[in-house]
């Protein structure tokens, strides 16, 4: 085995272990180790490798996360330091690492809260199955298309959407099909604009209240003329 191959294997194994545990746990151990055994913080610089670098890259949204302190990582570190009034060195010292720990903790908390909201959206959406379509209705018990999405989001997230598909589309922000996750909204359009709204159910399907004589149900998306949108504000 060549030295380069061995080094890459070591970094890959270390990174996989680091990503499996919180940043704080890694920082409490490896982040304060030193070659001298003095307990002083070991700086991270351009050219360094290891799990701490990989975790810093995740906190700084540096891609790809490869656990190598490259130029892109150094630029992100400098930007992070400047935004927080730190000495702009591009080197991760203890103060910078503490700031990255806090940022990563906030990211993780935000993701957990967001996941919980999406779970509630789908739970409420499914619970209305079979309720009849009625023009102008926004529940409980009957819905038109935008009344259904308004009701679900109001119950699941406390987001107050307007009772109009086009207004709901303007409230959110466009995302791609690949970015969409169950709980985002799917808007149908034609030459006249937005004419229908629904809740994405994943795998090309939606929950919606389609038309008079029908009811809340899960259907397959029947056209390519759709927009996907996220109702949660960008961070």
C-alpha cells in the first residue's frame, strides 16, 4: 500500500467516525490534544487533514467535505472570522473552533426542528383523507385546494397562508424537484398562471383536494407543468 493511499484511508476513516458524532463531542477530545501532551489547543491550518477539518467544513458549508484544509476552507474560515469580529487569519484557533461548534449546534437544532415540522405537515395532511371538496372551504371537514394547504400548514406549523393558490406560491420560494421533500407545496400552472396547489407526498405524488365531486386524496402528479416551493424561509 502506498503512503498516499494509506493517508487517504486514514482520513476517510477518521472523517466517517467524526460525522457520526456531534461536533462538541469531537471538540472535547481531539480538538484540544497536542503533540506535547500539554492540553493546549492544536491549530488547524491550510494543508491539515483530519476529522476536525471535516466538521469545520460542514459547519461552514464547504463542499465537498473531504477533511482536507484546502483554499476553499481557508477562505470560508476567514469569512467566518471577519463576520464575528475575530482576527482574520484563516487559521482555526480555539476561539474560532468554539464559534464553529456553536454554529454547528444551531444548524443541527434547526434541522431537527424542521424535520419535526415536516413530520407534522404530513401527519395532518393524511388525517384529512376523504374529506369532501367544497369551493371556498378551508376545513375542518371540507376543503378546496388552497383551503386544504392553508389548513394543513396552519395546524402543523402555525404558518398563516392565504386562501389563494397564487398567493401561497408567492409566499414560498421556488425549489427544484430534486430539492423537494414531502411537505413542500406543488403548484400547477398553465398559460393563465397558477391554478392548483397541493402538498408533495414524495415519489411523484401529492396530497390535495382536487375538484367538485372529489375529496382529499393522494394522487400521482399528472403533468410536468408544476412548480415546487418551500414555505419555510431561507436561512
